[in-house]
């Protein structure tokens, strides 16, 4: 989630703008000369250049810095050298269903999306909405998470909305913009429009629609759970941020760094950009690495805290019962799993802390970008959590 938006600045002195930005970033402890935040500087430089301004001090920024781990892009299936070419839209032999591109349009705008339909679809199938992270595509995210493989196993559909480069130059979902954090507006309305189109066309169970995402996609998944609680029966957030934790680019960078409550020169703090309380109790599963230097681990804990407060509000202040277990994945990743259950023992919130992990999808496949194959398998655990939930709106 490193290049946040295509800035449009009026004509000012580039040197003065650079000085102001650099002071603000430094006050948040952000190093824009190297590492995952280097591309933030490049984004600013490009924005200045597009408005006829150029500061040579910003020209050394890495033009294509990755989020946190080496990027492994998978934009298209690769045909075996001596074998038949895969059908367009399939990823591998484990996903023999159809994976087709579509476009949705409404009064707000349009977005492309890809839909995976497995070879065996259960009656009134569940639908899982997968929101990619910055710089990713539907094909890349599907390859890395292997969610289509799970769709084949369980008979549900998977839809992958794609962010447009015109909306965000790094293809980040604009979770940090106030106009994209509300119902019936902006990107939430576009994504829900896609969901409703797919659900109507394929007879999806309206009470079993789930949304999950990585990084900026995870932050937008949390937004969708709050804006449309009657649509989404569960939310999965991997390396994301809590609802309404930012309202513009500076506050977004501060939130990613875990800077809420830290006053800085010109940088928003908790006093000027508070995290708004959530109003809707939506079952939520959270994965986050405790060595994530792009979106600090505290953000995952804030998502859990918001969900707990919402459930307590629904239960007149009665707390959920929490239990924590620590284990190690077969590939050697140590993790802690906390389950927050209601009085009947049903899990409503799960929190997975991945010890030593960075900003990458846990258990993901190396054919996709920003994946950590050492596990545990976040995709499989999210589906287990989702499918075990009571149908939304049912008694």
C-alpha cells in the first residue's frame, strides 16, 4: 500500500512543497529514501512533474519499490512448453472452472472484475469477494491466494473487483478517502454493484456473501462491512487497517505507520483524525504479521477492537469470551490465534498474529505477488470461518 493516490497540485514552488512533505513524513518516522515507503516519494515526484513542477532532490526515489517482499507478478497463465495451452481465464489444473473478465457500470462509474465459477457449484452458492492490494491485479491476487482452488473444493463463487489506474495510479483501493468510506457512494457502491450483479446472475445465497482483502483491499473490506452490513455476512482483513482510520493521504500514511495519537508537525494525530467507532457488528477474521513495516501490526489489533466494541454494543455491553492458542505451521511459521466467541460458543471474531511475518498473504503461493508461503493458510482459514457462520439475517 505504498503509492496512495495520484496527487493533483496547483502550481506552486516545488522546493517548498518538497520541504513541507519531507518534514511531515520525517515527523512520522517514515524513511522515503529506501524500503517500502520509497515509492511514496516517487508518487509525489510524479505528481509534481505532471503539474509542470520538478524537484531534482526527489528524482532518486525508486520508481517501482515493492510493498514488503519481493514481487512475483502472475498476470497470465503460462502454457507448458510441450503441452496444450490452458483455457483463457484458468490458472492451473487445480482450478479447471471458468475465470472470465467482466465490466460493471453504474451512475458512479465503472470497474472491471473477474469471476471464478468452479466446475461444481452448490445450490445457492456462497460468494467470496476478493479485494487485491496496491499494484496487484485479479489474476495476480487469485494466483497468490489460491482462493479459486478452494472454490473448486467447496463449490462457491469468487469475484475479484479490480481498481482502475485512473482512480489510483498504484491501483490501491481508496480506503483513506472520506467519500469512499460511506454507503451509496464512491468505490463501496461500485463494489457492491458488482456483487449484486454477480449474485443476481448466478443465484447466489444473499445471506452468504463474504468480503476479504489484502492491505488496501483489506481496509476497503472493513469499510464494506460497515457501509453494507446487510450485504456482507463476514469480513476477512489481511494486513489491513480499521474503519475510518484516515481521511486523506497524510493521515493514511500516519495510520499505516501506527501513528495514531502521535502528534507531528503538520501530520494528523488521533486528535485531528480519530478512528471512528463502528456501528455494525459483522463477523470478522484478521491476519497480520507482527513484523509488518508497511502497515503496522497495531492496525490489525484495532480492527479486532472495533469489532469487539460493535458486538458488545449489540449485547448491551456483554463481552465476548476470548481464548488464545499459540502454534507453528508445518512450514515453521509461529502464530497466535485468538477466538472471540459469543455466550453460545460461536466464534464471531478471530485474530491471527503471524510472528516474524511481514506484509504478505500468509500461506500464499509464490506464483502471486506479496505472498508468504510459510503459512498458516489464510485463505483456507478465512473460508472455514466464513462457511461456519450463521447465514446473515437468519435466526
